[in-house]
C-alpha cells in the first residue's frame, strides 16, 4: 500500500510521503492549537510544518510544485502560519499587548521585504543569463564575465528568505508562554534585521562590474571566436531535457571528425544534460540570435532530430543540411516526410535506403548516403556463453510513443509475461531489465506496467539471493564495491562535482574542457563499468535505469535480448547475438517480418511470450541456433559493411558533402560577379 501511495503521490520515498502528510496535517493542527488555545501544541505543530516543508524542498519534491498550482505555495504556507500565530495571541487575550502589535507589524514589514528580495533575485538571474551559453569556447579572453554570486544567496532563495521569520515566531511563542515581552522583540528585531541584510547583500550583483556584458557584446565576442575557430561541420540539436541522449550518442563521433566540429544546441536543459565532450558547444536559445551568428565557414550541418526549430538553421544556403537521426529502426519516425527538407539523408546501411523507397515520402534515392553507425564501435561480437556462467537475457523495451499504437511497446501487453517466463526459466538465466527513459511519460498503463515489472525482477532477485545454487564470491564483490566508491570519488573530483558550480555565465566563462582530465574520466568510466558488473554478480537479476550502465554496456554483458521495434534492435544486431522482438500489435509472424526489416532474423514473440523457449535454446546451444546466418546477413544490410570502419565512411560522407557546398557557394559567387559585371557594362 505504501508503494502504491508513493507512486500516486509521485514522491521518491516513504520518508518524503511521510513529510508531505505531516506538513498537510500540520496546518489544521496549527489552527486547532490556536483556537484552543495551546502554546505547546502550537509550537509542536509549527515545528512539524517547518521541518516537513524544509525536507520536501531539499528533496525537490514534486508535491511542492503541485501545492503552488492549487494556491498553497510557499509564501501562502508561511503567511497562514503567521496569521495563525496572530490568532493564537488573540485567543490568549494578548490582543491589546505590545507583543501582539509587534508581531503584526513585524509580519507586515517582513512581507514588505519580499518584493525587493524577489525582484533582486529575478533581476540577478536575468542579467546573468547569457544570450549564448558555451562549453569549450574561449570567451574569457574576449569579454569580462564576473564570478557568480555566492550560491547561498540565490539557491532556494525564496525558501531561505521566508524561513527568516523563524526568529520572530520563536520569540513570540516564548513570550506568550512566559508572559513577558523581551523574547518577542528580540526575535522580531532579528527577523527584520536578517531580512534587510539579505536584501542589501543582493544589491551589488544587479549593476556595475558584477554583471555580465549585454547581449550585443556577448554575441560580438561569439562571432569573433567563430571567425578564429572557423567551424566546418555543425551538429544541431533541439529537444526536451529527456531527449539529451539523442545528441549525446553523437558526441564521440563529432570528436573523431576530420573537419572542425561545432555543436549548436537550442535549449539550456539540453546543455545542462550534455555528456562531457572536447567539441566546442554553443547553446543559442533565441532564434534571432542564432540567425545572426556568423556561420559562414560551416559547410555541413547534421541534424539528429526532426523538430520545428531546425528551420532556424535550415534557412542558411551556404551549408548542406543532413538528417542523421538518433538511431536506425523500422518505426515511422525513420521515414518522416519532413526528411525531404534536407539536402541528404544518411542511413546506416542499405535497409535505410530501401525503407525510404518503400515509404515514398519524397526523399530521392540520390540524396541518401550509407555511412554505417559509428556509435556501434563499442559493441562486442558474441562468442557464446562463457563456460560456467548462466546466460544473461536483456529485456530492453521501448516506450509507448505519442500515438497510442499498441505495437509501439511490449511493456503493457507482454512485458510481465516476458519477465515471468525468463525468471522462471529452467535451466536458469539472469534477467537485466532496462526500460526506455520515456516509459510512462504518456501512458499511465505503461508506467504501471513498468512498476509491476520492476517489482517482479526485484522479487526474483531477492529469491535468487537465497537460492543455494547461486553463490557469490563475497570477497570479490566487496572489492568491486570498494573499487566503485574509489572510481566514483575520483570521477567526482575530476568533474568538479559537489562544489560551487556557479551559474550559466560562470560556466560559459570557465567551461573549457581539460583534455587530460577528459581522457582520464573516459578511462575511469570504463573501469567503473567493469567494477559495476563485478559487484552485482553474474547470476543476479537487475533493474537498470539512469545513464549508467549504458545500454551498450548492457549489450556486452548479455547473451540475448528481448525488445521492440526501435533502434535498440538494429544496434543489438551489431553484436551477432540472438534476439527476440514482440509483435504486440498481433500482426502475425509473416506480416510482422514484412513490415519490419530488423526482425527478419529474430525470434518473434506473441504477447503471451510463449515463444521465448526458442530464443533460450539458441543461446544455450550455438550449433542449434537456426538464425545465426540470417543475423550475419541482416547485420550488413542494416548497418553496412564492417570495412571500411563506420567512422571512416562517415568522415568521407562529410568531406564529399562539404565539397558540394563549396561548389555551390563558388557558383553563386561567380554568378553574382557576372551579374555585377553585366550591370556595370550596361551602365
């Protein structure tokens, strides 16, 4: 029941749920204590509401945001508590005393300080918000960007300001309990003094040398840097915070380009969730600012997603525009008619080209190039299950999508059947469950199914931990966990986590990557991945969410996968391992294979998951794997040849398209010069 309440309330833990309940119940208790009246009861209820409120804010609880939507926001909660304190004084027959009038005057004056405080905080944040935010771009030598104000002044500033009333509240309660006035006026004085000091402390940061330059100066410095760096290939991306993975998958490829790379982002949320990279990054939220940037040296623009904001760069004719997408799959998104706005569409292999031909959405065959999938280089080729280890099966369903199509994901109709079959398999297998990060964002049914599947895997994991057939090397796992702590501490030290991270302006000024640290972090992340899998044991069922371990790391420790129609399937095919795909829409095996290229070498599952035995048989006996040759052929069809390497194919495609862009620009200049000469002759 507690688990369900946590899910319904959208809180992170039982402690958070308890804090929310205490805070909500605390205010009726305050009113009752004020009416009785009872100073001790009021004091206890007030303490509960203060502590619960503070705890929920510190946890960043979803409930805090929801309370503000129903007119029970932070300021209102503090005001109600103060009004109830005034009511308590009146019920104690202190309405004609100095403490009563002092409390009323204090709270009015204190709220009078909220306006300048809020205005100053907003003004500081707005003035320190850059028209462009950057990483690995040297603006520091071109413009002056001052240090950010201390985090203690701006972080959760409204909460901190309002909590300054605590001195007055405590003082008034002490005076009411002891029937004297000194404590009340000491507390009142402290509240007003501290509130005034807070406002005064903010004032220096709204003017003069403590504010960054205006947008015109910053953009001029940006253009000066662009003129010196002269980027040639741009990766352009726009999307929500949750879609950051779509651009992160291209970072390593951008680092390996033969031409000068630049990444252009449109949302600050994406920049904040961007993985570390050595490539220069520019976040330009304003469309006008982007259109005024000097990108005359760029010859190729790469687009990882079809979104409306692409038009702000697509309008530039001096560069060639390419849709590279964020995965290869048979989903309708892979043949979006919007793709015909690009000069070229790049696919991994022949399958992508054929997909566009069949869809007939206006993308010409001449405008398609096959470049492989550079991101798949880390995926290891399968050599069979190592001797003495039970097979590992990865269940990696995609999310429910926006259109309600039951064929989008197996998680709702088949997910529990798949997991139940796998955890009960005999001979046993290990189950890794890694859901798509968007799971449950659109469909409540998908979110509920995910919760049930998670519970199934965790329950099976707990049962296996007590099974005498499965014994862990305690010393090895202890050492692995110690290695994880050591590696995480070193990564945090190198990444600068845990300290004062400043703000957007300061990050723009100082956000130039240390290449040596970047390389060490990459090495440490590989060590972390190895230590993680050693720490959980080769037989332990596991639910894996979040960024780490990465999907490809899960591929490498798995011997087979169950998934849905998505790029995950196409990527997994690079491993050569057996896989199964669920026909959740119940099209039938032949029609399902006809519509979806990536499943032609898969075990096709119905929603009952009754066919999983065929997949497990193929994993346990290489000689009895009837689809092995089909997988090898399909791999080349979907992902292209192994040689030349995909990154070489990609670089060649970039270079060829850059030549086309240059030829177009030279032609335009020649025509313009010829036109000018003709006009001069006629004159």
